[in-house]
C-alpha cells in the first residue's frame, strides 16, 4: 500500500487535522495518508525566524518516517526543511508552497498569492525567484491584522482573504490566486467554492504532485 506522510511544521493539532482533511480529499483508494506534527516550535509560523526554526523538526520527522512511506509532504507554505530532507531520504519530498506555485503558473498563467503573514512576504517572493516563476507572478496581497488574531475568527479570516484574492484578480491582473498557508486550508476551500478553479489550494496541490511523482494518477 502506498503511504504519504504529511508533516505539519508547527505545533497546532487543529492545523494538523485541518491539513490532513484537505489532503485526504484527492487521495485514490489505494493510497493512505499519515500525519505528523512538530514536537516543538510555534503553533503558527508567522515570521522568517519561525520558518527557519521549524526546518530541523521537519528533517527529524521525515528521516525517521522515510523508510515506511512512499512520499513526504511538508505542509507549511515556506517549505521549511523540504530541500534538505530531500537530500537525505530516498522518497520524494514535496512542499506545499512550491507545488502550489508550479500548479498556479502552469500553462503560463499569471498568479498572485493571498496570505495573512506579512512578515513572510520576503520569503515568498524569494521562493518565486528561486523557482524561476517571476515572469508570471503578480505579487502578494495581505489583509491588515495579526495573522494569529485572524486565525481565531474563521469567518473574518475568510472574508479578509476573499478581499485580498479579489485585489489580486482585479488590480494585479492575476488569473489564479494561491491562498498561501497550510493553516488557511479551510478558507482556501471556501474561497475555491466561491471563485472556482481560479483559487489554488496548497495542500491539495501538493497531494496531486505527490501522486504524479508516484505514478498514481
């Protein structure tokens, strides 16, 4: 049986469940899903220091689990530790950030990113550059407010991200918009129902990439 491990690089059990639910939607019946959560760190990654600090846990968890799984998904938008983990294990390591950006830009589409973490915009833009996707990138839109406060208000967070996504479409010229963050999975799902296929959900995008790499599509 093919098994995919989803690693949550933060310490929130709620976020782990949320992302596992998002990942499970696209799984075929012959693929199972496992979850793992960082044993230490922060409950929500909101700054570059958090992102860097979570990488060691991703590598520790992934190395221990790699012999028993077919692929590993790193479920934080900054893909902490994904490249380093990929260098030391023999299974594919897939980051939700890279997966969603590559999917969004497929076919030469112009894409924007709506997220709640202003302090991570620099890291997001650096990832776009590293992946060679700058020609198709229209920018990042971030609603006002502390991302942790927004996370505690599901309807408020969804409304704020909807406005940010609309700005990406209407003002920046994006054809598709990524909702940038694993903890934003519920809002991403709701916004896809509102905007249709113009919204890219990072966790399902990573699952689709994993299934392609494993020959399961």
